[in-house]
């Protein structure tokens, strides 16, 4: 496997081609700076639709507490839309599109596939609210008579300010687990949705788990076309954000998704394709959230090496906590930045956990890592598209704190 300090430069040279004049790279400064190459032809359209426009995870911060981060591409936020318009979807990629710009690799135009088989649409029920009606009423009454509302508002403003810090190079946050069923795709969806809500620059979701991953379903994507492996063979450094988004699934709040597969069994993603795709894409986005394979898969190891922060999810069970504690003890023997840049998330998958979560958090924190609990939420437990307006208040608060913690850790690495 290539080393983390070297493979990015090698891949960039490979993407440019041997005789091409080098273009300025985003690793040394904000995306979009430097000499502007001739504009690339428009890319093919997306076969996706925006999901609904649910409410934000938490209320907007007060104006004085939210410094604005400069956008990574496109016009100034006050001058118009934050993301340039994307070409209209087309049935086939034109011969003169971005795919033509890389004749050595681009070889096919994939067909669009639905994220969920239409025959299963009738099996989906109306999404539930994350907490029962009685609990919502009790919380509303408590907020009316409690004197701690001002403290809650102050904390929301502080977290919002943390999430809106400007970045000079795109931050990459990898979400993984040591076993399946730990809720890593759910956590990845919650984190990226939080970043997209608070930040001005575009946010990218990358699915680096092609084995029937659930991230597109969690994000409400309706159809999938281009995958990580496809884009790795097409994207070139001189392309603009407008060209790039033609291959992505558009989501709400200035966010985009690059699926790992089209929901097919047997789909593969090798680490070299992942490397090429990430080196080419990360400079266009302020934050990239990567939904990785479970450890110790090869792509997951490469993603962790190249990320500035890692979120390790584990079920809030005795065996889940024990396994995670063993992994964290092993990580203590690695370079300090590895465990120092890791956030552990205990996901409660039942209304009443079978362990003492407070004691579990204390035990895991003794290894020197940050630990959070994502409480049980009926809406998340349904497994469908996440609507933030239906999440329980405790879930929204926990997701925002986890996102802020991971982003702060990512700022410490370059």
C-alpha cells in the first residue's frame, strides 16, 4: 500500500498526465485559487432528486455567534446561489462531456438505478417521530418553567461557532466501525447533514462501503448512477465544481453524495480507485464525510490514513464496548495523532440499554479518546431516510456535539 505522505502527489501526477502543465492544487490553499485552466465541457446530469426540506438539526445560531466560512467554489454567498447550477439530467453522457476528457480511463456510461427497489415501496410505513408525543409535551413544559434555557441557547451558539470555522483545505472525516450493525452509516448521515446545515462551503458524502451500504437510503437519494470507482476514472484536476457535481447526487443544504455502488451484490472498490477519487474531489468541498467499510478492510485503512479525524461507532452493548476498548488500547501503541483524532460513538439501538452507559463512557475515555452516546431514537430505528424534523431533541443535540468534536479534531491535522 502507498504511504499517506506520498500517494496523493503520485495520484495527482497520474490524473494530470505526463505532458500536462501542472495545475495549482487545493492541498496548499483554498480550492479555486491559482491560474484558471480553460473551462471543461459540462458534465452529464444527475439522476436524483432533492428530498424534502425538513427542519434543521438545531435552531440557527444568533448572528453575532456565527462567523461565516468562505465558500470553496462559486460566487460570494451574498451574490447569489451558493452552488452553481448543474446541467440538466440526460439519458447518456455526451461525447464531448467530462468523460471525453480522460480517454485513457473512461470507458462506459452507467445506467441509473433506483436506490430502493420500487417493488418495496409499499413496505415502507409513514416515518415516526423520534420520541413519543408525551415526551415531547413534557419537554415543552419543562422548557417553559426551566431557568436553563439561556444556557442551552449559549451552548448552541458556541457549537455553531465551532462548526462554522473557516478551513484552508478540505477536511476529511472517516466514519467506521469494527463490526456491522454499529450504526456507522446513520452516524455518517447525521454528521454530514449537520455540517451542510451550518457551513457555507459544499459538503460531500462519500460511500466507501460498496457492500450494499445504506448511506444513500439514509440520505433520501432516489436514484444512483455514477459511483466512486466510476468517478476515479473520469475526474481531472482542471475540472470545475460545476463539472464535478454532474457526477454526484444532489442533496439538500449544499450537500452532495458519491455512492460506493448501485445497490448491487458483488460491487467492488479497490483502494487505488478510492485514492484517485478522493485526491481529485476533496479540494472542491469544505468537509468530506466518508462512510468506510468495517475495519480492518483495506479501503477503510487507506481512508483512515488520509483523514484528519475518525469517528468509530460501536453498539452500546457489553460486547461492543469490550471490543472497542480492546481496539483503543491497541491504538495507544500507534502514533499519538491516531487515537487523539478519534471520536467514539456509542449507539443505543434499544429504548433501554443493557449496560451502564455512563460507566462505559468513563472506561473508554480512560484510553485518551473522546466518547459520545447517540441515544435511541424511534425515527432512526426505522432505517429509512433521515428527516431531521422528526429526530428526538436528544438525538439532534448529540449529533451536533459529535459533529463539532470531530471537526475540531480535524482542524488539528494538516
